C-alpha cells in the first residue's frame, strides 16, 4: 500500500519499521488536531463577521433543530457574540458535512469555547486537547450560566487534567453550586426522561450513557 507523507513523498506501508511507523502516526495525530482547530477558528471568525442587527435578528436554537428543546435559547448564551440568523441563508458557515445544523453547531461550540471556556480553548490552541473533546465539553456546558461555565473552566484548568472523569467531576460540582435545580434526585420516580442506554464500568467508578441532557448529573449524584 502506497501512502504519502507530510512532505508529499510516497512510501510503501509494508516497508516501514516500527519507529518510522510510530513517527507517521504521531504526525497524523498532529495533523488531525490542527484540522479541527482550524475548523473552530474559521467558525468563530464566521460568527463575528455576521453580528445580528435590527434587520437580521440573532440566531436561536429554534432556527435549526440542534437540540431537543422548544426553548428559543440564543446560540451561545450571554457574554458571547451573537450571530445573525441571515448568515445561514445564502452563505453557509464553515462546517463538517453538508447540513446547515452541523455548521451552526460548530459555530456555537467555537463561540462557547472562546468566550465561556477560554482556558480549555487555550489548550485546543496549544494542541494539548483535541478540538472534538472540547466541543463535547462546550455542548455539555451550554445550558449553564456564564458564571457556572467560567467557574468550571477555571477549576478544570487548575487540575491540569482533561480526562473525562475529571471533566465530569467538575461539571457536576458546577451544576450543584450554580444550578441545584438541575440535580436530579436519584430516589425520584423514573419517567420517560430517564429512558436510555447505560454502560456501567465497575472498575472506573462511573457510568456513561445516552438518555437525555442530564445523564452526567445522575452519574455525578452518586459521587
């Protein structure tokens, strides 16, 4: 199998020794980190190039079905620049894939990272945290207040760690401190909102799953 290296030189994969193979994998990892970082940078620039105006009101979640909610929440909450709704019409924002909603999600994540999670964004800029991981954090913190998001960002940065157990811990603490109304009582009766698929990791001491916006609260409530 012939591949092309970062210097645009062809090489035969089967001819590689172990050290060279690991070197190419490391190069590819850096390229991947730079690609997602570039997408976030471009998405952020697109947003600030399209501010809302009296003629073109701000974009809200209701404009595109990005999240399962009926709320007309602004794309990136308060304190972050707002984006004009018209920016999705004739010109589409930088995005992976072809769906406009995916582009708006990318823009929302970029705005949240730059303005609500600046220390996490600094790690993305330094290629210390993958942009796709940072985007997931941006999504999980989107419903938090600005004060809660910044508190979470500061305390996460102070640990020097960015693994998911650490992220979940500080996210749960931020929610308990700033939004106690969102913390679900584990003894409460189960309803449709609790439907989902759950993976239990006895050794890891935490669980993962998909069953609603507050799955991380249920996991955190037992810590």
